[in-house]
C-alpha cells in the first residue's frame, strides 16, 4: 500500500506536533512541518506530497490562504484548511483558493480522518479526469479531421488545430463564440442546427447526423467539405452539447476528377482504337468490293479482244454490263450512306401518303421477278388506313430495299407479306402519339448469330441467296440510317421459317416541328 505524505503548516509547534502524531496514528506520513507560508511553498517544491493541512493565520509576510493559493496553482496539491477562524471575510477568501475541506478547531479525530480520506479520493478522481481530458485533447488535436465541440447554447468549447486552419479562427478567439459565427456553410439546415441547439436535433433519440457535403466559407473563399454533427450525452442520456467533425474535400475532389479524366481518356483511346479498326475494316471491305467488279470488267474486256464469234462477244458484253451496273450501284450506295451519316440536319419533303394506292404501285416493278421465282406477295392493309405523313423518297428507298431483300432470300413458292398497322407510342418524345408500323415478312429464316450483324455495312448472310443475285451489302445499313433520320425504329426477328422486319415511324410533321 502506498504511503500518503501530508505536510502540516502550523506556526504553533505544540499544535503542529499534536497534528503530526494524530496523522501518524491514522497511518499517514508527515515528512514536512512548516511554520510559515513562505516555508510551506518552498518545502512543497522540494518534497513529494499528497495533501496539505493549512492553518490560515501564520507568521510571516503571507498568510495560509495566500500560501494555499500558490501551492494549489503551482503544484496542484489538495488543501484542507485547519483553523479557528470562520468569519465571513476569511471564508470568502478561502473559497477563492478552491479548498477541499475547511475544519474548525477544536476538531475531532474522526472528522479530520474522514475529511482527509474524502479529499484524497476526490483528488484522485479529479486527476484521472484531467488525465482523460488531456488524453482526449491530445487525440483530438492529433487526428486529421477538424473537430469543434459546442455546448447546448451553441457556443464553442473546443477546436483542434485542423479546425483552426480550415476556419481561419484560433481556438483562443473562438472559445465562447457562437458556432454559426465560426463554422459558416452553404447548408442552411446546419446553420439552423448550430443557431438553435435546443432544437430537436439535440434530442437523444436523433443520434448521429449523416455526413453532408457542402462548402465552408472562409477568408480565402470557399472550401469543399464533408461534415457530421453528433450529440454528446451524459450517463443519464441528457444531451450536453455536440461535436462537429469535418474534413477538407479539395484533394479528394481533385483525385476523383483525375480518375474521371483518366477514365475518360481511356474511353476515348478505346473509342479511337475501335474507330481506327472500323476504318481499316471498312477500307479493306470497300477496296475488295470496288475491285471485284473492276477485275471482272477487265477480264471481260480482255476476253472480248480475243473472242472469235458473236455469241462469246455477247456473253462478255453482258458480263461488262452487269459488273458496270454493280459498280455504279455500289458507288451510289456508298455516297448515299455517307450523305446520310454526315447530315446533322436532314431535309425532308413532307407529304401525306395514301398507302392503299401507293403500295400497289410500289410492288409493281417486282411482279415479273416474283412470277419468275414463283413467289407470292400479299398486302395486308386495313380499310380507311390513315395517310402516312413522311418523306416519300426515304420511305420508298426503305421499302424497296426490304422488298428486294425479301425477294432475294425467299425460295421458290415462298410468301412475302407487306403489312401496315397503327400502334401508340409509349416512349419519349412521342408518348401517346399514333405511330405507323410497317412490316415486311418473308418465308426464310436467318440464324440467330447472323441477326446480330444484319445491319452492318457489307454484311451478307452466308449461303442464304438461293437466286445468286448478289448485292452491295449496304442496303440494310441504308434502311437503318433512313429510319433513324425519320426518328423511327426498326427491328428484325427470325424464327419458325419466317423473317420479319418491323419499322415504326412517327408523323414527320412532329419530327420536324415537335411543338406543333
């Protein structure tokens, strides 16, 4: 057990000796007995003491109250006054030194012992509290986040160095100031909480306020921060104030911006690589498609020079005509597709088309071809179908390409169906607008793996052309681009022996003038 050292300050030697004996009887050590205030201060600085018993009236320049004040201030030792004086003035002066006890002579041994034990216990608790406060203060000053504590009246009780740096206020200046004067943000809810700390926020049931991102006003402008406010409660769950924790998000935002920039650069690089690959593939394909007819024409010309009879000459002339037409079609399709892709603001000739009459004239050029291949075409159009308001040239080009494909890939005896119906749009920007749905079906099935590439430039479904008619491979790409320019959609499905192309077109007057 640790021995408790007590200093007795008493100018009456007999009284001092009596006190010393009684304290030893209680089990305390009395290493120092001082007869004056000056001696008491000196001996307190030289000795390891736990408690001071101080008489108020002492010989010398200073009395016991002044000596107690200096000893408590310099050495944080607990003081118990042991005196015969209890007048109001003496008591008032003694209170200012924050004594732990005040015993009047003559005293009882039990009273003295009890007061000493209570004083020592209280002093231990206070030292533990001071140590914890010092530890907490050190932690709060060391952490990277800014910390401000406020009481229930909204006044600041603590600021750590990070908070000083971000707000521009020193703790010495901010202590006792309203929190709203120091912590000013763009978040009005926070300012209201700090201005009215008696609001429901400080109710124990509220708990921690989630992190909020805002800007902190300071002398240099504004700093992006993230903060949270947490109520401080005592053992009885009564709110004693709040702790405000916040951090500077400048570097975090810079890092996020850098990451976004890197991701965007990576995306652009990937897109450029993809575009470069597409360009190389396109040029390679175009080169092949353009050279093939030219090579055939060159070969036909060479054979013409050595042909010895009219039959062979006619055969090579037919080859020349066919390859020349193929080359012209390819060049025209390429130019048309380039024009469509480059047109940011396409021009349309808007007119109302009566589909009942127009469908009949549209399929007329295909009649001989259909008869030759023993194919059957049907038109499915409801009576009194409303006119389609669109660009006639674009619509004709789309339907001709789709019908041409249907004829090309439908075997002998197969059917081709041209159908129209009205549907109501559920997608922006044409919600609740009646759309014209044009459907072309033919009896031929495309494998699912090939459907994914059906609208790619120069793509042809392999081994699917029973009539060996060929083509530029740009027809469906042109159709898709024309539909998109008319703000419509096109889909293709193929199953159970049928392939179905479905186009949905809005009225062109709404496309060119959405507010009408």
